[in-house]
C-alpha cells in the first residue's frame, strides 16, 4: 500500500472512500490533536491515524479497540464534549461523527489509557469469575456497604456522568403514516419505493447519516446497473422528492410499542460544528404507523477464541466499512479469521487497496468455493480447517496463533490487525419488541421472525432472506406497490457458526470473550451452567452476558450456543432472552423533549396572581396552582405576617383569593336529585338563593370531598369543590351520571376557571363590598348567612355568596375571570382604606382552625367518615340512597373507638404542636408504642392568644377533658382533649 | 452444601472454578408433598426456606411456571425501607428490614443489602405534614426515619437540585438511613440455594393449571403441566398472577394486575449515593453497583399481564427525574422493562387464610413486594406451618374488605411505594 | 350572563401581550369571545339549532358556522358554541330542554397559523392533523402536552386552540417551541 | 401506548386521551343500602382481573368525555371491540371473524413469546 503523508492519517488510502478530501475537521482524543475528514466517525478518524486502543473493559480493564463500525459497538465507548456542559459519556466511536473542535476522551482508566492501574484486575481475574461477589464479602456484616461495595462501585461504571445542567434543548413530534420502514438498506429503500408508488404516506427511517445500510461496505452489489451505494443515494433522492415520503436520517427506531406506535430518536446536531441556536440537539418522533416494514438488516458476529479482544481485532464488515466508505485501512498486515464467506470479500477489498493479507484462517473445512478460488487467485494464503487459538500484543494485536483443527503444530503469524466473522445475526430486535414470536432456523443457526403480533413485516437480512433477488421481491411485496429494482451480487455467502470456536472449548481455561463490554467469557457461561443456571435468563443475569449497553447484539447468540452445548440441549429449548427497548440507548433529554423548566408541568395562576405578587405575596404550590400563601410587609417573617393577617381579619376584615376552588355547574330538571345521590346531604330541600355545605363520600363511606353548594334556580346549582379535588370530583360525578344514573336529566360543566373568586371576610366585609354591589340587598335579613344571589359587582355580572370559612361575616364575590383583577383592585382599594388586609392560605388555615372547620386532605385522609370528622349531621338520615350509604354501615366504620377529630390544647399555651405529631396515653411505655392518633392541624392563634390544634384521636370525643401526651424526640408535650371550636364558640360573628 | 467464602473462591480460582456445585437442584416432582408453594419468587422461595429452617417442614415443593426469580423479584428497582405509617405495615416491613440486615449471613449468600439510605422528598406543605406524621409514628414504633432540611437533603444527595426557583421546590425530606437496596437476583438465588440445601424441591418450568379439592373443600394438590402433585397445604405466592391462581380454587381476591415499568441508564461512575423518591413529581431513583441509574417509572392505568407498557409512562418519569436532577438530561436510557404488580384496593398486601381449608395466600404487594421479601416469606411460613397468621401479619387478612378495616397507606400517605 | 354592563377595558385577558411563533408559524392570542358549553339530548337539537341560528353538528369531529357563531361538536350531547354576545339567551329561547353554561372566561384561545401550524401543534398533540384526517372545520377536544385543549381547524394552515385560562401560558409556551421546531423541520407530510 | 377506538367519536385515538375506568358491567345494586357486608365487598372490591378476555370501561376524558365499554385481551393488549355505555355485554367476534380482520400468523398472546422462542 502507499503510505501516504496524508494529515488525515497514515492509514488513509488515496482514491478510496466516499469523503471529500478537502473537507477536514480537527478534534482531540485524550488531549492529542488529530485531523479527520468530514463524514468520518470518531472510529474511522482514529483508525486512519493508526489508533486502535480506545478504551478499557468494564471488569478486567483490558485494553480494547474498535470491534464494529456501527451501533452494536461494545468496546469503543468514549466521552465526547463540545464544552463543559455539553459532555456526553459512553458515546460509540463508531456512530459519533467527527466535528471540528470535538473533545474526545477515553473512559474507565486511570491514570492513562495505555497504563491503567485497574488492569491489575485482569491479573486477579481467576478470582473474579462470574458471580464471585455472591459468594464473599459477607463478613463482617457492616463491611459490605462500608467497604466492599464502595470499592466495587468505583471500579464499575463506564463514563463519568455529566456534572452540569444540559443547556441543549430537544423537540418532540407526533406523526402518523401508512407505512413506516425501519432501515434504509437495499430492502428498506426498495420497500419504500414500492410503498410510495401506491400514494401511501411513508416514513423511511435510518440510523446512519446516509442511506445504504450494508451498501456502505458492500462494493460487490450492483443495482439497476449502478454501484449499490450510488443507487441507494439516487433512490433516497427520488423518495425525498415525493410529497408522501419522509426520509429521516440519523434517526433510530428505538422502540416498537403497542398498536403500531414507535419511538424514533433523530440526532440533529451532534455532528454539526456550530449548531444554530434554535436547533434541537435531538428530536423525538412518536409515530403511529398503520403498517411497519422492518428492514433492519443483520449484524455480523465475532469469533469466540482465546484473547479475541485485543485492539486491532474487529469484524470483517467493519474493516470493509472503514475501507470502502471512509477510505481507511485497519492495518498494513491484516489477518482474517472466519467461519463465513463474507470475510473473504473484506480481504479482497483490502488486498485491492494494497493491504497485505497475512492469511485467511477459516475454521470450516469447506468454505464457499467461489471465494476460496478468488482468494487463491489473488495469491492470498487460505488455511481452511484451521483456527486461531490465541493472539498476542498488549495494546494492539501483534500476532495470531493458528492451529489445524483437531491438533497440530501451532503457527504464529504476525499481523497488525485481525478481522473476524462468525456469520450474521438477523436484527430481530424491533420485531421482538413488537411481541412477535421467533423461530429457530436450524440450518443457519439463527432466530427469524415467525409469528407477527402487529401489522408488521420483516424483509431482507433481518428476515433471513440471503438471496438478493428474493430480498428485492420480498421488499417490493412488503411495500404493497410496484417498483423495478434489479440487483445482483458477485458472491453468494455461506457458512457461519455460533458458540466457542476451536481452542476455546469446555476443557480450556482461556479467556475467550463472548460479551466484550462486560468481560463475559465462554468459561463464565459454562460456570453459570455448572452452578445450576439452566435458563438463559439465569445465565444472563449470573454472568451479565448481554446486559451491557449494547444489550448483547453480538454476544447473545454465542452465549446461547455455549450454554446449549453445556446443557446438552437444543438451542430453542434453552431460550432466548427478551429484547427490550430501546434498540440503542436514548438520551433522557430526547425522551423528555419539551417537558422541562416552564413546560415540565403547567403552572396555574389565578386572574389576580400578578396583583398579589405586586402586593408582596409569597406563593405556595397546591397541586398545579400557585396560591398566595401570605403577604409579608417590610421586615415581617411568615409568623409575624400571619399573626397580623389573622388579627386584622377578625378585627376589621380581609380579602382573600379563593379562585382555585373547584366549581361545577349542575344544570337540569333532575339536578337536585342527582346531588342527593352524590352528596350525603339532602338537596331537594334547599331553596333557590340558598347555599349548603355538602360532604361527598365514595361508596366506601369515607370523605372524598366537600364544599359549599349554592342553588341558583330550581334546575341550576353552583357546586364548589376543594382546590385539589376539582378534576376528580367532576370525573366521579360524570361516572355516576353516565353509567349509573343515565336516566337523570342533568348536565355537568366545569366552571372553575370561569369565575374569579374574591372572599371578603370580617366585621367590615359588608361595608367593604356594599358600594360595589347592585341588585341585591346585603342586609342580614334579606341576605343572611348561606345565601347566594346573581347581581353585579363594580358593574360586572357576579354571583355573590354569603359564606364564611373564617367564622366571620363573609362574602365570596364570583366574577367572570377576565374581570377578576379589576374587581379585586376596586375591592382591595376600599378594604385597605378601611384598615383591612390581604390574607393568604396560611391565615385562611389558621382562621378556619380557630372555628374548627375541616380541611379535607389535611384533617382527613381517605380513612375518615363524616361522623369521624364530627360532621355526622351532614349525613341525611332520611335519604334511601346516596353514594356511600352502604359503605358507611360496614362493621369497622361503625365500631366504637374509631379515630375522631377533636381539638387539642397544649398545657403550655405557648407550645405549638408539630403537624403530624403522634398522640399517646402513656408517654412512658416502651416502643413500639400504642398510638392513639395524630395532630392534623396546629397553629399559633393570635386571636386565641395561644396555640390550637386539631387531631384525629381514637375514641376522641369521649376523651374530652382528658390529658394525653405528644412525645417528641426531645420532650413530651401534655395536651388536653377539647372540642374543635376555639374561637367564638357561640358562633355569633358569622351572622354579623 | 459448599460454604461460600473468600477461601472457597481462592481454592476454586486455582482449579478454574470447576468444583462449584449447582446452587440448587432441579428434581422431578414427587407424587406429593406436605406443602406446595406456587411461585418461586423471593417470597415463595423464602417461605419454603423458613418453613424448613424454623418450622421443621422440609417436604416442600416450590412450583414455578417459568424460571425462579423471573417474575417481579427479577424486575423491580430493589428499594428497601420500612418507614410506613400504619402499625400493620410497620410491623411487617420492619420485621423484613431486620431480616435484611442479616440475610447474607443467614443464607451464606451475598444479597448485597446496602443500607445507603432512602430519602423521600417533600415539595409542599401537604408532603411535610404527611412525612412528619410518618416520622413521628416511626419514632414511637422504634423505626428510624428523620426529617432533613433542603440543605441537609442535598448534602446527603449532592446531585439534588434544591433551588427555590424549581417548579416544585424541595422544602425538606424524610430519610430512613437503614433503607437502601439489595441485589434482586441474589435474593431469589440465595433463598433457592438455602432452601434446596434443606431438601426443598424447586420445580421450574412447571405450570399450575388447577387446584384439586377434596370432599370437604380442602386442598388435595395441584394439577400441573407435569401432572398432578398432591399436597396437604398450598401457599400461593404468585405475584402478578395471584388472581389467576386463586381462581383455580374458586377464591376471588380483590386485585388488579397492572404493568409497572422501570428503566436503567448506561453505566456511569458513582454519582448517586442513595435512593431518592418523590411522590409529588412521581419518580424514584438509585444507582446500581454496576453504575446504572435505576429508575422506577409508573404503573400503566389498565389491567394487563403483558409485562410491557406505554412510552408515555417512561417519558413522564424521566421528566420528573430531570427536574430533580437536571445534570442527568444527557444520560441515556439503556433498557426499559415491565413487571406485573397485583394491587389491592387499599394498596396493602393480603396474607392470610382463605375460605378453602389448606389454602393460604400471599399477594397484593403492589409496588412494595421486594422490600418485604424476607419478612413476608418468614411470616408466610409461619402462617402455613401454624394455620394461622403470626401476630405481625394478623391485620393483612382478606376479611378486612368485608369489615372495612383497611390499611390504606395510599389514602393516608404521600408515598405508597 | 352578558358582559354588557361591564367596562370591557377592565378585562384582563390571560394571554394579553403574548406573542410568538417562527418563520412558518404565527401564534396570536385570540380576542375575547362569548362561549357557552351547550348540552342537550338528540331530540332537542333541532329546536336549539333554530334558536341559535346554525345547525348544531351531529357528526363527530365536525363544526358548523353561521350568524357569527361557530358550534363545535365535542361529544354526543355537547357543543362548544363560540360567538357574539347573547348565546345563553338564544339557547334559552329555544324552549327545549338543555343546559347552557357560560364559559366565556374559562377558555381563552390561541390562533396558530402558517405552513408549519400543524407541525407546531403536533409537538404536543397526538392527533393525526393531515388534511385527510383532520380537514378544515374539523374539531375535537384533545391534549397538547400536559393540558387539555379544544382544537378547531379554521383553514388549511390555521387552527384555533381553545384552552382553559390557567393552562394558556403553558399551551402558548409549548406551541412556541413547536413553532420553532416546525421552522427547522416543517410538516413532514 | 394503546390505540383505542372511541365508539362515540367513531375513530381510533391515542391512549393519552383516555382514562381507564375499571371492569365493565358491574351494576350498582338497586337496593344498595339493604345488601350484606359480603355483598357490598363483592360489589365494591372484587373484580375479575382476567388474564385474557376482559370487559372494561374507558372514558374518552380528553375527547368526547363519554364512558364506554371495551373487550380486550389483557395478555396481548389487543382490543377486540369497543361499544357504547349502556349496551349489554357484547359477544366478541368469533375466531373466524377476527381472522378476517387480522392477518393470519398473528401471535395471540404475549405470554407465548416471553422469554423463549419456538
């Protein structure tokens, strides 16, 4: 070969390959700078410079190189970065395209790739047989977590996780098509041409930068009189020009889910030097396809023999790709070890490019005659019936040891690269993900698609169709249309083997790697079988074969064959592990796509949010809502602010944003009857213009939600729910309405967001709103507590409720939401002038607790009945049916001693109990203690000038006056059981 | 049985590890046994082990449709903790946690129990109230669980984002330091080996197709794909498929079987020291000894036995994970899978007698079955041996659905994992 | 309920001031509109159609427009009617059994137009928005990312996205990202 | 992600728009307040949880809002049919009818493919 002074590498061969010589890119690998050609992968670029050592293995830290030229690569995993925040570990050198300025580093080595301390593990490897850790590290008991595990963890792992937040963004697209074709090799392109001819919408998806699949390396296929690769590019161009076809390159179909749903990851910028700011790094496609054509090809297998993992040993097809596509030779003096004819063609191509072929070692006695004849014609030494039984070379292969099968003298042949092929494994991953069932093709020792679970069809190499004419016919038929494609090959391929090769059999102790990334050797698999692991799933888990990031694309079949041989069972009986999505790893960022930061979850804000924020509100999260929590004035902390707010509401008045409360409009002649069935209360007795507090239970009798319901007219109710309960209550109501009570003439509409709700509470509440209200007499007589009226407020149509969650005179002004801010502003201006305050949810909680009002979800959980809560009165005794009527009568719901809501007063009024604190009768009992209940609500009450608390206590109401105890970690607090009303026990203020 | 130790390994290393015995034997079934346990997961194998070890019953078969440990034992995210709320739950999960602490030594099998701490994130007032309720209840019950400030939480788990500007800022966390993880396969294998050593028959690839009952309704044995096998007592421990098996005996149990999904990342160097769970954003995560981030995703909404599920469940979990740990956005999902969980109406397990004499059930562990493995197995063995439940499992009976005495951790708590 | 007594200048629209889009998608908040959620049984559709002044559509995924009003079929007994003032009264004048609930302020709308409009919406919406599957005047309730929307195709390259007001910021934000991506990779089909 | 045919929208729509709503054809007892504790437990808690053909309810919550019924194989997750609420339990298509719709050589259940191959 001509040793070229090419700056893009000494192993670059002039006139070979498909990249443009003028377009170069510079990158660094482990700090050293290299020049590559645009279109190179990191692997081809490094190989061009003769760099084969790219990484260290997971367990033994053995030097590793490049095994493949595609996504199945187990060894060459690198850390690739653009800048410190855009750093990606575990990138396959064989997939990543080089871009100018890329910083690339090897992984899992220290202090350097060529001298790695971890390689000591390789020396100790006799101790580290499969599953050794299950058998040791058990004493002393604490040492596992403190000593052994940290050491193991540090040794394991591959790349370093990113340390900074990812600044890139990602996109998502839902799409539909008639036919999705996975893989754009000959079969996929032909199927696409055929499908497109029918006018169907077609997605053609391929993981490589250009279409062509195997045509990247295969130079002997002619299609329609053209070189195969050129035909593929022409075909793609024709397809792209059709309006019904979408061609996605650099896009992996990573998952085939139910009902024709596929996940695709499109890599948009990882190969771009300076991506435009708007470009997403990757785009997730979620495609629903009526039909799927799988044209995913086949993956070449390696040979399993002693020391088959040295840098410089690679798949024959990979070497061919590097040569024919990238113009890079993998060595000057290359050996071939094969069980399949395809490797011969790699040798021919290399030979033609001027590379010396040291020998073709074929473990078969009778390889394909045509290839052997061709090899001999070229003067290449072919050793049939021979095997490579060992290799040497520390950081790169330097020789192979060849022995005639069945014995004979070992012959050491010097090589600087060894290309191998044990045949081809059809890529049935997506078929398997679609839940299709495989069959074992005994003759060719491979699994093939058999029974389909979805509307899907496999064509070409992934279907075991080896003959190119058959392949084309199959693809045309799968596309459902017509296309004229005529293709021919120079050689028909035969051969292939699975399992350990000669010299790595059961009687040897050599390290013949099956799974490179996880350092699983043939003897590990045999050990697993010896230890009783007879299911392939056990063998996989015990040895970790196939569990690395390549998911066993190369190792599964070998592992299976070795296990089957050891078990003396045919392969199908040993089983095949299930292929799981994703086909190749997918970045979390891609899967998440837009769902991050602001778009992670909707942030719901009320119409008055901006005004509240301007008034200094702190907000709290309640479900998706941001609710004003408290309104600190300058210098106030939360405690001081809340005390002020609580006092002001009771002394003067307060204004509160209650817009988040759920609202449901219940309309129809049977509305009252419907509510009778859904709430424990009776509703037919409620007069229009009046409100009632309602409790909703589910059939089990436990409190589900509560709220005030106003009757606006005979056939129209305004129902309120808790903030968090709104959607589920509506769903619950619809469920009963549509499926249990469909005869009722009633309709439900969510109006939560139709109304902005401004609660005005306190002695001056009426005075505050009076001037704005028209159309209703606000006097106590005309509009008493629990009234509702339609009127206008500040000229805006409104629903006005006379209700109170504070125990004070109170109104809730409901106005159409767009007017909320304006009305709030008007009311607040006047309220402020009268000395009232804005108050938030914290003060609302305190004020209602002072009155013993319940908060569903805080004072109750899903195990509290209305009677437990002290709301037995809200359960109609007259109704013959409502949801919950039967559940409430179950033995445990009516037994004595149930937990009931009560008040608690600490002996020291200054003590504020912790919400969630547990209550006991005897604080001195040993653990485990018998607990009577817990504190559900607890506050400092400025209005009571002491702490107050609400608690669920077993048999609580009967314990009124008793002293119980709340043991905390540092002390025990004595409490007295009381009723739940702490303020204005007579309840006169509400009628003020 | 060969004792496992570092010395045994050293000896075997000298002779190419050719001296190891099978960890368990795979015998042909006898015509009958004293006890048959249906389901060779951790719970079933463990029950057989404890029956042999603690109750002197060794004429046992554990019958498994597939391969042992291949159900939920081998598909979960291996979280262990005991900081539950109700006494019934605390009893069994704490019993379990205590057994975890000595399990490797008891079984002579390193199950890699790693008490690296389970931290549950609190995002709002409701979470805080709920967590403190748990913490106080746990403390008075003698179970460790402590409150951490956001800063303490980040100190315990450095990748955690505690910025106040987050969509759901963290206002604290509950930490159980004794909580952690274990190696799931090792649990099944360790129990299998120890049970097999005591004479228990583990019969794999044998599907139970019927439960034969005598004139008085009592169990007589099981029909299987390998023929009829007699037994005086049958314990059902067939997570995911409990309804199907119980139906064979005419017993209906209140269960839903749902696919629960999980995923792992590519292996990374140690970055994540503990287990973190967040119910508000629906995520839980830890890092395995191999370096994979192990992430529990959600349950698909519908009943299914398909061990698969929708992509939307995965994406929804990952957006939550990346919200908590923004540095993980460039990490890659390597593999996703699903298991079938059976879920009860109150999300607490059922372990107890059934209306059929001689038939005992252990099911409904939902998403919490792995952590309960030793405790559940130990108490299930007691139930089968004595015919009545152990004090610590008495509340887990089937009758509670009639009386309404539910153990509703989900209704009571912020976290039900 | 009518807005006639109100000072319209004091209305604060949830998306006031929002703007966005890309070279292929224009995103605009729609102006205020009156909307009712109209519910009725099949036998009352004719009377209501008469009263409202357009034929309430009875086929799934269809809408009808007339008299300055548009009625969207949302379910077998449910329509969203958008138009000028007076919808509640118009429905009431039918004398037919029905439920008309004012949701004018519950919803707001985002107008999405341009050659990339469908692609932008498909960034979060799982529907097939090809013209064959979702022609002009097609409408449905569906999802956009994590929020519910009502989608109406007003022209080949224009949509109206109705969304609850507190979700509108999220919807606008997601459509903005979708619009940006649509400019890079427009409508695939 | 499932693809579900809504019998009201007369169209296949993404699972995202739907909410599962439990076993179908469980009628709330008319005399619910008079039934026994056992009967109540049966009504409220006990579900068939079939492995295989199941009748279940879904709601097209982010579509037309309707509840409807479906027959689905819980092993393959294939829907055999969906039909409107209020209709009695519908017979599933016979094997021949199903075969006419679905291409032959279709695997019936996932169970059959998990973990091994023929």
